[in-house]
């Protein structure tokens, strides 16, 4: 490593002494058991939502803003920790009256409005499992998740509820849909209830259900390389790791205004938009709208954001907008920048140094790890392009196919010793899938990584066909299944194609049914179809028609080959393929 490329941070940049003063010393003696003092247990039990919000009511944080909501049309709402606690208590009381019990699944299908955050906390307080859904999901993506999990309640809006209605017949366990509506007379079916009216007279007091550390707290679906999305379940004890990483990686101090741009439909928006971040006592910004450079810069300026946690694609989109956009805003409140979800290219770090005066700190984790596991820390020099070093308490290694540990410089599979507090508890209803993650005493991430002589980890790529587009994990099987639902499509193979802005874009290879030819109109129609049925982020930007797709003798489409052909790479061993 060329040491001249090391980025050291000055005291002036950090502004405050970091929470984690000495990484090496802390990592050496680290013990999660000792760190349990950071969160509150009652007779060996805990509740993650209580730890995130309610425990602060006994302190100076009671009247501190917890949530600053920036809605569309310049709307703004502020909730203190106490107000957020009361709001979530009302929801918890209503849910219990409806029959929510420990372990029941309650899904949130909401845009980033305050009700989303209060509902998440309210559900968790009852002992039920809070589950989130991205508001861009279409009926097929919803049905895969809601039916598999056997959800009992869904909380949604008057605008989104029709998507649940469309698939209602698939949802055998669904009892009620709670509808957040801004009009007095929203039309409701017999299983729908007006959310606002439901909670209006509920008490602001609620006896939070204390849980065993290993009891389920939240779940969310994520994609693998085969099959439909899997329900990754996390237990209440995860709050310990999420709290510690919020303090030591994101460096949250009481004086900070923190902004995480992630939606709680993804794990970052839960661990660092709700649980860990409030447990660490942050004032957190939520922006309801979509990406807009002007609005984003305006939020940092207006609310004096000091810590900003975002994703490489977002940074690249800002870079693309050019520097003129930046000039009319004041960024002097910023003191610490973090990024997650996909490789952070050195150019993005250079851009932030040049334009914001601060470098982005990359960190790495997954839905399954429940919290950050590899990171750059405030007091540690950055090597641009590296994800940093394992969090204290995480034992990570690079191994070959036989699980032999590899020396520095060699690329291999990234694995970790199981058992950190936020490691997933189970895959919903699917112990086989869960067990596939573990071998020879290791948890397998599915990522290819290298470590250098100084112990810094460098991301190389996925070990499987999982696609990462704009930081969103997309399973090719889900897209392929949706594509063949379209009347024109007979067969489909889907790959991630490298892209400068989005990291990867989705490219589909399809075989058309008889009587169809691919023209612009059909192309647009197929894309629209996927956006509507699956999700806005999962549609193929590129579609190519083939007469046939490469398959194994057992009939499985070989994406590896499609990708190699697309990239003009060596197609490797094709001897097991079906060649007709
Ligand atoms: C996959 C996990 C962690 C929350 C958001 C994504 C990729 C994640 C990085 C990074 C390179 C990264 C990996 C990982 N990934 N962080 N810093 N550098 N790649 O969670 O949807 O579960 O996706 O995202 O491939 O396995 P997720």
C-alpha cells in the first residue's frame, strides 16, 4: 500500500474527541458481556424499543428531539424522545387490543412518515415482530413476503393499500390492515381500520413487554441467489451491537444531528435509522422524499447535520450534479461522513474531501449481520477503497474453499465466527437456508474479500449471482420469476452488469414466446411490468433477446456464462452445460 494515499483526519475535522479512542486496545480486550452495561436489562430481560427510546426519558434526553421529519412540500415535524415514546405507546395499546401477541408478525408498508417510526417501536414494545416493506414494492414482492411470513397485521396508507387488496386472497393469516390516511372519509373494506381513529383515544402509557435476549424483534426479507426472498429474523439482543456501532463507528455524540438516508425497508434504515441510533441518543433526521441534490444539501444546511450516513450511489449521483449545486449551501456543521452498501470508490472520497472538507468512511455489513461488522473509524487513517477493519468483538477471516485461512493479499471468502449479538437468529420458516450460512464453525458472508498486511479489508465482489444495484440487493431469481409472468417472455436469465453510477445495473436476457418480437414498445412494457409487479429498483435497465439461454443439463439457466459473455470474459468450464 502506498502510504502517501493514507488519509489521516485532523482534530479540526473531527471537531469532537471520538467515542472510540483506541481501536487496537479496545479490540484486544473486547467482551460483549462487559459492554452489556451500555444497555438496560430488567432481570435478564430487555426490549430493543425500550432501549432505543423509553430509557432516555429518565435522563436529560427526555425533551431532546429524537426525530426531525422533513416531509414533502416543506412540511416539518419534530418529536422529542418523550413524544416518540407516547406515540409508539398509543400504537402498542391499539395493537394489543386488536390481538397482537408476542411473536406475531406485523408488517409496516409505509413511506418515510413519522407513523413508520412510531409503529416500528410500538410493535416491538408489544413483543410482536416488526417487519418492514419498501413503499415501492408491487403486489408480487408484497405477496412473497406477506404470505411467507404469515403476517397478522399490515400498517399502510390510503395510497398504498390497493396493492395489499390485490393480493388479499393469498394472505391466509392476515386479520386487519391499518390505514394511515390524511382524509376523514377514506373508503375502507371490512378488514381495514383507520389508523388515526384507532389510536386517537389510546393511552400514552404502555407496559413494554420485556423479552428474552434471544426473542424475535424484527425481520426483513432479503434476496439470495436462488429462490424467493428469505425472511431474516433478528432478536432483541441485537440492540447491543447496534448501539455500540452507532457510538463507535458512526461516532454519535449527544450534540450531533445525524442523518441516515436509508429507508427502513432495508436493514440500514432499521439498525441505524431507528434502533442503534436512538439507543445512542441521536437526534435523527428523516427525509420523506426521493433523492434530490438540492433538497439534500438544503437539509444539511438548514438542520446543521453533523453526521451523515449514506451510500456510494447517492454520493456518485451528487458528484454527477456538479459543484455549482453545492455553492449556495453551508456545510460547516458536518463533521463525520459514513457510507455503506456497495464498494465506495476512492473518487467519491476525493470528491467529499475536495467539496465538503471531510472524507467518507466506508463500512460493511449485511441484512444477516444485523449491524456493521467491518468499518473505518474516526481515529484510524483511511485507505481509500478499503472497508476498514473488523468491529471489536467480530472475528473475521478470509478463507479458501476448504475454510483454510488465507494470508494477507490473497483473495478468498469472507467469513466470521458466529455469535455476535446482532447475528440473525433464523431464516423464517426455513432452517435449511439458515444452516447453509454456516460451515466448519464459520458464518459465510458470500463476499470475496482480501486483507492487506495492515489488517485492512478490501472488497472484491460477490461469490454468487446476487446483484447490488444502487446499494440494493436484488436476487436474480425474483426478477426472472417476474419476467416470465409477462405474456411475451418465455425464459429469462438475469445478471448484474457493472455500471459507473449504480455499481451494477440489472440486465435481462430473454427468450420470447412465439409471435413476439422485441421492439421499443415491448421493451418499455416489460420494464413497466416489472416495476409495477416487483419494485421500482428491480427492473432490468437492459433487455436482450436470445434464441435460447445457456442451461445446465438439469435445465438451470447459467447466469455465470451470460455474465462472462456480456463482459467479454473467459466463459470458463462449460463441459457440464447442455449444448444442443
Ligand atoms: C451486501 C449486503 C449493509 C446494509 C446495506 C446492504 C454488499 C455492503 C458494502 C461495502 C462493498 C458492500 C455486500 C454485502 N456491501 N456493504 N462497504 N463495500 N460491498 O445490506 O442488502 O444485506 O447487502 O452488500 O455484497 O454482502 P444487504
